[in-house]
C-alpha cells in the first residue's frame, strides 16, 4: 500500500503561460496546495529565442531585458491570481528556460503533483493538452492534473471518480481516496465493459453478447480487491461501485459531468476495459467536464 509516485512533502507545480487554461490550473492548484498544506510553485517554460538570420547574414539580436520583463509580468499576474483564490497560500514563481513539456518535466522531479491547463497560448509557451500534456503524463514521475473547468455549480460537493480496469492500481486507488478524504466527499469506482464490436445505430442498443450478471460480479469483485486494503486507512470515505456497459472513455467523460475530479491511469491493458494513454486516458484528458488526474503506477514506470 505504498504510493511510490506520491510525494506529500513536495510542492505542487502549476504550469503558467498567461492563458485562460493556465488560470484554471492556478485556481485548482492553489486550492489543492492550501487543502494539503503544501507549497505552490508557479513555473513558466520559456525556451531560448530561435536563431534568426537577417538578409545580410547577421543573427537577429533579441532584447533579453524585454523578454525578462514579459516573463516576470506573467509570473506576477499568476501569483496575484493565486493569492486571490487563497490569500494564505505559500507560493514561489520561477522561469525555466526550456520549452513546454521539458520545463515541466524538470520541475516535476521535485513535485508532489503537476497541474496544467486544458488549453494554452500556442506551440511556443502553450500548455494545451496535446504533445506537451501527453509527454508530461507519459513521463512525469508524479500525478499530473489537467484542470478542466467544472460545469457544475457547487462542484466541491461532487464525488471523486476513479476509473479502473484489471491491472494493478494501488497508486490510483490511494490517490483517489486521499483526494476524496481531503474534500470530505464520496468516491465512485467506475469499471466500464464494452462488448459491442461496432457502434450501434441511433436509438438501438443491442443486447449483451456476454452474461451481464457475470460481468457485474467480476467488476464488483475487482473493485473490492482494489479498495479493500485501503478501507482501514480511509474508513470515513463512502465508496460506490458502478459497473457500466459502455466504452471506458465515453463512460468516464459522461460521469465527469457529475464529478469534481476524475482519476485514471496513464496506461492500461487494452482490450475491453484498458485505460491506455492515447485512447481512454487521452480521451478523458481532452473531453472531461471536470479536472482529470493521470497517475502512473509503479509497474508503468518500471516498463520504461
């Protein structure tokens, strides 16, 4: 019951770039830092300027002082926004002179978690969940949160949702239960099973190809096996198990509309219920209607 990639004494890193998406990340990360009594560190990735040749062959000279002032303005605005969310937050801010994912991967080495926005400014500094987000969740040694804005009023009363499949998920379960306990809300364990080989026609949902009662029983036994060892540590967190007949990504995106956080693994076993980055996890990270935490397990890190 060891959460190997959870670092409770280390800061929460938030990637900033001045975009609306980064502002969502600042708000979420600030509240999380205060809730967990952790430091907050705002990180701006700023790659060195490109080498541009002028028509006469000379290299363009960049105004470093102006660039430094622009970077400081972004960080100062981000810090002001964080303090407007939680005046008592302990925060620092710095520029990492590397691009996108490289800057945040470097910062993640000493982080409890990394928080990014679901959309950013663009290819140079943007934190849009695309190549930057995919690289980060695939390689960071700590949980990565994509801070989608919640679509619900009073979202702080909604449950934490954990998506599981048949693979080991100790880190996922521990993370999700910690988040639910910190928020004093229930946790929903979602296991989705899809036995439909082709998309059904509108208005038509074919009968199961497999015995649904057996699938439900398997899902509940799986959830109990995953949750059981943690019940003593989190006795006050109500746990609800939901077994649904749907594609995992679709099911998790759907349930995210009534959740305050969805927790998934960065990779999975594929097949009917796999949570594979590039399919299910990527789909949830892109389209969820609430923040999404992507947590790598020990066996995933060992496979690298």
